[in-house]
């Protein structure tokens, strides 16, 4: 019984990081109705920033977190102007294709630079032992940092003028423009924020598990599952969806072979999309 | 339909495509053309969804892979003849697509695209765990499976000719659909679904039908292709990358046209073949494909054919 509890707790810890990744995806969707298919590649970018900071430069591993937030934001704003800006207001197909093209370029460059062999960044972090079960320090640290970043995002969105502008643009772009909000700048800002969130979640995931250039696809799919659970365009829902996914993974692990877990996830994903296209946790918002 | 020159053009081109490597006995040319033909089948059937109905099927490769699995399973474990096995694969996948389509086509735009990615991923995982189909290692075809077609050498030619026939069938089907009431309904859905529904187009039925129709020939092609390779395994059969490449081909040539996806598939395949061989580019194949796609999407959403049509409007009449 305690074994299952421990597995669930660990699932929730990891799930909060999935939630952080999904917040990036859902923020972009909520503000500009664009599904960022470069999401996975950006997660991988965050992973390799950890690798560069910790292994190549020899700095403390968690130093990669602020580096990735700043770099991810700048990268996201640049990406918005290169690939996304012309897609705003055009059919969904166009923005999907544009962001996927960015994904291909990033993965291609990553493969050329780092090949597809696995990387592992050992992070030293003391764990905690309870009733004979050890909770890894990195998992707890990742969950704490994910919660902290999510809290900061909340403050930014709900306690600052910029956040108010982002929420206004998400609600009604024309009305926001009429009220004197520079909507294009706000869109690029929101895209930068989304990319920074995705990237920093990649950095945190890389402190937990080994990774390759191609890991992004799996985490991108997880992000989709989480976003759909939480409701597209709803950051708070995304965090809850992430925790829910972690819970499912933690609960399922003792009972079924690991290779069956993705089936449960994707099955849930398709079912949720069809049955609750606005998300399970979106009741309040609608 | 046969009174216009275009279908005859398709038949003639397909005959040329099939006979040139056959009579020159050029195996290398055949392999290159076969791959291009498979891509043409994928792209032109995907075009039925993207170009006509305006729905992006990101997981279109699931038809190809599933058709391949069913066909190889029947040939290998039950000694079915190839053509019958491929046909049954096509029918089964098509029926499955119809069932699925009625569910996931309730979603629109980006939601639908996400669901198709999910369907592909879910099926890939199920097949990976499905022991009768060899699980993660897949199905290896026994060599005597080629015996009924007159040995491996002859079997490769037979599959090539069959795949070219499927290619021609894909193009003719695209043409026939576009000039039918069904096709006009689909194009109306692609332009404005609500307006189409108000005007009496049975949108849920049409969407499910075209989703199912766009599964049939790729599933058969998957059967033939994996029969030719002699092996099928889950990562290769349900490769999301190939799915996306098919989208690139459709966009490159010009979605919504018949010649466009064909041209796009052929050019993309030849370009990729060149990039893989050329030393300085071999690592950057994905980068180049991605940049190409971005440029098309940003600056030429009509693709190659759209560009030609805009430049010389009179070509619209015979380049369809």
C-alpha cells in the first residue's frame, strides 16, 4: 500500500514538470489560437541547455534554469517574428505547418550537432527516505521549481499591467487593440513566455531522466495529453492536468507493464478530445 | 470523366512510369521510382483531406502502417495471395477509418489535427504490444512467401507494377471525386463548413466518407510496400515524420489540385535522394526540408502549381 502511495507521490512530482511544459503550450494557444508544434524541439533545447551549462561549462546544474528562461524568452520572441506572425488569423493548418517546419529545422540542427545518442546529466541532490522508500532529490527539486515558476507566471498574468494586456488580447484581440494595447507586441511577448516555459520544463526534465535529440516528441505528446485534460488555453488547468497525468502514470506503474502506459495516455487523450474538447478542469472557465 | 484529356494524361503517364524501368531492366531506377510512387499515393490521398475538405490529418501514415501489418500478417501466417491480402488490408483499414472518422471528425481545425496525432501514437503503441504481430520486433516475411509470385526477383517487379497501378488509381480517384457532387460538397466544407451545412451538405457523413476513402489506397500501398521490404516493425510503420513529409509534399506541389501533390511528392523524393547522397548536405536533410516548408507556408501557400497558375492563368485549364 505504501509502495503505491510512494509511486503516486513520485508521479505527482514528475507530473508537475509535465504541467509546466503544457502551460507553455496552452498559453500560446489561449492567446493566439496557435498550436506550437515546435514545442517538443524547444523542450529538447532546454535539455541541451542544461547539458551545456552543467557538463560543458561545469556550472551548477540548476543555474541552467534562469539561463533557459531568459534565452527561451528571447528565442521565442524571435521565433514569433520569423514563423508565427504572418500566420495569425490564417487557417489552423498554416500555423501548424509553420511551427512544424521550425520543429524540423531545430531537430535537424540538433541531430547534426549532437547526433541522436543519449545524454545524461548527473545532478547531485540529496533525497529523502520515508518508510524504506526513497524520494529522489532531483524529483522534489524539479517539482518545487516547477511550482515556483508556475507561481511567478500567475503573478505576472494577474498582478501586472503586462499580464492584464496578455489576458485582454486572449479574450478579444480587436477590443484590446481598440483600447490602445499594442497587440502585436503582446502576442510576441506571450509566444516568448510560452517558449520559455516549454524550454525550462525541458531543463527540469533533463535533471530527472536521460535524453536524446529526439526525446521531444514523447514529451510533446504528453504536453498535448495534459493540455487536453486541463483544457486548451487554460494555464492553471494545464498544471492540474500535468499533476493528473503524473498521478495516472504513478498509479498505473505498479499494475501494468510500462509499455502499456502510453496506450492508456493516448487513449485518454483521444477520448478527452472527443468527449471534453474544453478540458475536464475547464468547468469554471466556461 | 473520360471525355476530358486529363484522365488520359494520367493513364499515359502511369504506363510510361511502369514500362520504362521494366524494359530497360534498370533496378536502381525502379527502386527510386517505387519510393516516389508510394509518396505520390500518400500525398494525393492526403490531399483529399487537406486540399478538399480542409482537414489536416497529421497521422495519415497510420493507414499505410496498419494496411502493411494486416497484409503481411495474412501473407505470412495464413499464406494468403498478396493481392487478396493487400485488398483486405485496404478494406479493413478503410472500415476502421470510417468508424473512427465518425468520432474524431466532430472536432475541427487544430483539435482534429491533434487527435490524428494521438490516434497514430495510440495505434503504434498498441501494435508494439500486440504479440501476434511480433510486438516491438515486428513481422519478418519468410522467403517462400515470394514463391507464389515466381521467386523474389519476379515478385519485386510485380509489386512495382501493382504500386504504379495504385498510383494511377489514386490520381484518377482524386480527379473523379473533385468533379463529383461529393467533391463539390467537400470543397464547400473546406471553404466554410457552417455555410456548407446550412446549404444542405451532409457534413458529418461527407467528412467520415472522405476520411475513410483517403485510407483505402494508402493501406493497400502499405501492404505492397512492406511485402516488398519483407519486414515491418512499429517505429518504421507508424513514423510521424513520414506523415509530416507527406504534408510537405502536398503543400510543395499545391494542395487542392491533382497534379500538385504528385509533383510535390516526386520532387521531394528526388530532392531528398540527392540530399542524402550529397556529402555536405546529408546531415542537414531535415533542416532543408523544414526551411523549404516554412518558405512555402510563409510566401507561397498555393504551392508550385498555385504559383504557375498565378503566373500563367491559362494553364488552369489543363493542369488540374
